[in-house]
C-alpha cells in the first residue's frame, strides 16, 4: 500500500468541493489526460468517472467507481486500470484547525497489479500520489474563498509536504 499525507491550507469543505466535481479530476490527478464522462450523481456511491490515462501516445481509457462517500470526510474509489487490474483509492479529509489533513491510501485489489505490489511499485505510486496532492493543494488554496483566506495560507500555497501542522499557542502563565 502507498500512503501519502498532505496538509492543505483550506478547510475540508473547500477541498471536498474539488473532489465532488468529477470534471476537475484532470486538473490534479497525475497521468489523467482527459475526463471522458462523469455520472450526474458523482460522487454518490456507485457513480462512475471515465477518463483517459497515459504518458504521451500510450493511453488507455479507464473508470473509477465510488465505493464509499462520506461528504467532506471520506471518498473511496475503485480505480480500474486495464490491463493492470483495479486498485482501492481511499481519500480521507481530517479537519486540522482551519485546514485539511488529506490522507491518500492506494492499494491494488485485483489483477497483475497485486503481484507487482511491493516496494518498487509502492514507491512509484507514492511519488505519483505526492504529485497529485501537491496539485490538489495548490488548486484548493488558490480557490479558497476570500473571506477565509489568510495571508499565511496564500504565502504557503507551495509549501513543501513536510510543512509542520499549525501549533497551538501556549496558554498564558
């Protein structure tokens, strides 16, 4: 399993707004060349997102199906990537002060991908997913409602993944 975490300097509701718009997945999902179709009830359980993935001229048309949806908290997809099989993509949005701690877990479910599962594949997936979360964070911060944006958030839009979460000030002595 490949697991990535990213502190996004936007509240969960704003990050969820991006996740719940299937037409925007091409903006932040690494390797997605084109969103082909989005079910009208996306991201309801059972809804599908059809897309083209690939590098250069090597492409395949794939589908992701919503398996679990808890608005503003959790979205789990079954991503079918033939001929490689299918993977579970679990996204969890954890409120972190006024921001979102985004946790992304990827795990192969079936097909040849399950036999290739391990350190080399997990490392490549982790790098890819890290790139995705960086793009998602930049979009979420850039589109953050003006009344909720702080100058610190705007200045930190491109902050590294290792940015420390906000600290609570010490109470007066």
